[in-house]
C-alpha cells in the first residue's frame, strides 16, 4: 500500500545531500578565489572561510606541499575537491536512479 514511501525518502535524502554538497562547493570556490587573489588572512571573513574549509582539504594537503603559505597561490587540494565533489554527486544520483 505504501511502497512509494521509500522512493520518496530516497529522493529527499539525495536532494538534501546534493544541497549540502552544493553549499560546500560554494565555500570551496570562495576559498579557491581568496587564495588565488591573495586575500588578507587577518580578515574575519577570510578566516571564517579558511576555518570552515580547512578540515575538508586537510586530507589532500600533500598536493599543496610546494605552495607558499601566504600570498597568491593555486591550491591544488581545493581544485581537486572542486572536481571530485560534482563527480561524487553525479555518481550518487546515477546509483539511486538505477535503484528507483
């Protein structure tokens, strides 16, 4: 009788996960642009963006081993996450659509 409920819940969870990943992508793009244009690290907004995104890019910190700590730099760890997160989202949608 209520066999459609699990599909609706799957869709809602998937939509919520996509929204969260989209927000994370937005903050990562902000970090990428701030580092690219050498934003002042003593600015409270810049500190907040760096503080929120630091745990996300920490596992990939080895990609940025040769980069300067301050000044303009191209963060490869952030760039890798900016590429990987949409792929993970697409994979989640594809796997879920197969099971619906």
